[in-house]
């Protein structure tokens, strides 16, 4: 497990601020680094919902958020597999969805994200360069093929306006059209 880079974190903070995000969903809590960046960019009354199958990581993130000065009510921690949890979240209720979970599930995260996002909301996928493997046809691992599929799906969709940002290991972002 690796935390988002400072550049990716700054980008997430800026995107949350640009979206005037009040409600954000994060898939993959990690130890809380990306969540701290998102919270810094969100509105002061905003709530981050973060999903992870590892409760120990979520506990570390809670401590990190507290140490960063965020009140406990600014984050909602939901333990479990993202694909089990996401269907229970509200349709059209989110301003931003950040995907940094199991990369072999990215296309399914995309489908859930489009359902969760309000029109004009943002979806972001971390690590889409796959350390250079996604752009090299010689690599055929399942994870790399899944990343390529989500890149194609976002690029070809009429429902989104995408951009691929060269932060750290690649950040794919798209705005859901109205």
C-alpha cells in the first residue's frame, strides 16, 4: 500500500475545492493521506465517506484526520469491499468520487461512480499509468488490462468529459455531464 504523492494530493485538494465539494466518496482509505487532501479542499461543512476492506487502515486514517485537525464528524468510515458498499450509497448524492482501491475492479467502480455522482460531479482514478505498464502492449496482466478498459470507457463515453493528468502514476479524472 502506498500513499498518494504530494502532487496527486494537491490535485485532489484543488479538484475538491473547484467542485465546491460537500459530499465526497473515497474508495480505498489507505492510511488517510488522500482523505486529508480531499478534506482540505472540501467545504468546511463537507463529509468524506471512505470505504476500505481493512478496518486497521481506517483506524490509522481516523487518527491521521484527528491529528490534521479535522472533527470526527467530517469523515464517515465504512468497512467492507467497495463493490458491496457502493450500491448502498445514494444515487446522485456525491460531488466527487476518488477511486484508489482494487485496480482490478476499476470498470465496476466507474459504473457505480456514475450512479453516485450528481451532474457536474467528478470521478478520479489513481494509478492509471500502472508504472508505465498501461501504455506498453507487452504487459497483459489482469490489472493492466482493467486499467486500459477504464481508460477506454472514460475516453469513449458521451456521459463524461475526461482528462488524464500526469501526476505521479497517472490520475484519470472526468466530469459527469448533466
